[in-house]
């Protein structure tokens, strides 16, 4: 009795973290229908602080290259994973003197925001950003953000421009638009500073934890990608559960690694859509009608790539088929038991040890237009309970609008390159260590 209770509690805990909407806030706009004219972004939190691979610069300011030439070839940020909620965080420095902040890498939203003192802030793992201690901080006017995606309005009392974003789980950030210098590392271990980047100085943030804010890499007008870094970026993610792996990286601008197999990219509703066409389990192409992945209506269906969303989300028919096949395989051949009380359609869960019991489990492959593929191995498909005696499928079904989402979990062990000029996304399964610098 005590044992099953414990199991249930553990399981419940991680089910909640896996399905919690805040892990997929960028997805919120779609499913949310703008709760109060708010915009959607999505943050996450991070707790890993020590990775050991970030070289601290002894005298950062002496290395600053404030010229910010058009050669943006070497702008990189080291990336730290956090397993719970599953997310990849970029280490970016802000202000002068620069202080580092950990931001959720989010291809599903546009506004970059950072918790700013003084504030009603949630706890983060590194010190808060203090605008009054930075010589480069400026309040920004609403004119600096024409057509901004987040709802903004001029505060008549102060003349500042206020923004407000709310996510579907009611987590939110509110504050003022500001301009700051962002300092990035360069591929040759130097530093480069980009002045006057408009961002949200978050003064009232809730519903998140651990990380300092969100790095909005979405395709909208407000995104730092489109506003500051031209038309290319790439990221290489290792494992979400290995914070010591030093090669996870985000590259902004011309130096992005655009490698591997391309698939056409479509931008709509400020989201990156890919053309997912089929899913296979091992050698077997699953019987899913291709229309299941297509966009329809004004903005329903389709497949979005969104690093700010932890799990993979599939449209009902695709989810039912894939999870059904996986269930058959596990219960039939591997002889695993369902964890009691799992809810069909939200993460089937099993009694067993993920590493031991799923040895040799077939890869699930997502097939995209043009031939690009994303292969999901056990680590990308399942999450283990902390105790290691049960595990769940790290996917959920979108019952709301049939949109499918390729989240952070599914992108482990891949370099993903975005070329917004030629409108392609490139997938390359790789060990990030061997990406040439
Ligand atoms: C972020 O990068 C800076 C500069 O390289 C480094 O000093 C700091 O330790 C890093 N922070 C984290 C949390 O990794
Ligand atoms: C920004 O605006 C706030 C009022 O909202 C003000 O207290 C602060 O001094 C301003 N900062 C700068 C650098 O102008």
C-alpha cells in the first residue's frame, strides 16, 4: 500500500510537470485565443547553474567589441539544459558591466524579456538583473516597437511603454519596454556587444521558476532574430539530462550552422511551421492520413517547431496511432505494465526502468517534406520518474486545435538550422562536439 502510494505520488508529480501548460506557453496563443489581449511568450525556468564549460572572462569589458560590425559570424551562446521542466537555456549577458542571465530559448515566441529589479519576481537561480546598476539601460518608447507582438501601451504618467503577456496557464510577465546592450560570446572565445536591443524589463512575473526570462527567437516582428540578427540561427542540443555536456550551443546570425537535410519552413501567425508528413516506428510507417498534419481553417492544425515547449504534442489522430503502437509494443513484447491510474490520452505510463526495459526500443522518426527527418530515440520519447521505477511517453495530444508541436525533448541530439531567407529548416543528427567552430 505504502509502495503504491509512493509510486502514485511520484508519478503524479512528473505527469504534472510534463503536461503543465507553462512548459508550452508559446503554444498558448494558439490554443488560448488571447485571453486578455495578451501576447504569448513562453518562459521556463532553469536551475542548473554549474556547467563548467563557460569560460569566464577575466576582464570582460576590455574585450568588448562595441563596433558591432555587420559581420555577425561568430555570435554564440552556451546553452544549459534543465530536465524539469525540460528546456534549454541560453547564457547571455546584459548591461554594462555585463551580468549573465539564463534565458529560455524559445522559437515559439517573439518577445525577449528578463526579470528586472525592483520587481514582483519569481525566484531565479542566478542574481536578478538590476537596471539601475547598468550604464547602458534605457527606457524605450512604444515607437521603438512598431507592430510589436506583445500588447504594449504608453504609460501616461511616466511616458514609458508598458507591455503585458499572459500565458494559457495564467503565468505572465508585465513590465516596461527597455533597451540594453546584450553581450554574447564569439566562436573564438571573445565577446561582442549588441547595443540597444529592445526587450521586456519584467517587473511583475509569475508562474515561472528558475530561469531569468525568455529569449524570443520566433519569426514575429518583435523577435531579436528578425530585429537584430539577420535571417539565420541554429542551435545544437545534446541531452536534457546531461548538464555537464559542454557543447550545447546557440548561434545567431551568419555563423549559424545550416547543415543537414532541409525541409521547407512556413511562417504564419508568428510561428515556424514545418511540413510533417509521416511518422514511423522502427521500420513501420504508421497508418496516419497525411491530412492530419496539415493546416486548415484560419490557424488550426499544422506542425510547429517550438523549443519553448517541452514535450511533443500531436494532433489527436497521430497521437492515438503512435501511442497505441508504442503501447502494443511495450505491453506485448517487452512485457511492461501500465502504471495504475494513467489517463489514456495523456502520457501513457509504464512500470519499469526506462534505461533497462527500453534497451533497443525502436526509433520513432518524423518525416518532413523534402526528406528531412527527426529521429526520436528513447531519451526523446520517454521521461523517467525520479525513482527510476516507472516512465511515461513524453508526448501529449492536442485536443484543442489539432496542431502538432515539435518541442525541446524531440530536438535532443540534433543541430537545427533556420534559414529565413531561403525558408528552410535543417536537421542534422549530431554530437554537438563535432560541429566545426
Ligand atoms: C554564463 O557565462 C558567463 C560568462 O562566460 C559565466 O561567467 C557564467 O558562469 C555563466 N553562467 C552560468 C549560469 O552558466
Ligand atoms: C525609466 O523609467 C522609470 C519610471 O518608470 C524611472 O524610474 C527610471 O529612472 C527610468 N530610467 C531611465 C534610465 O531613464
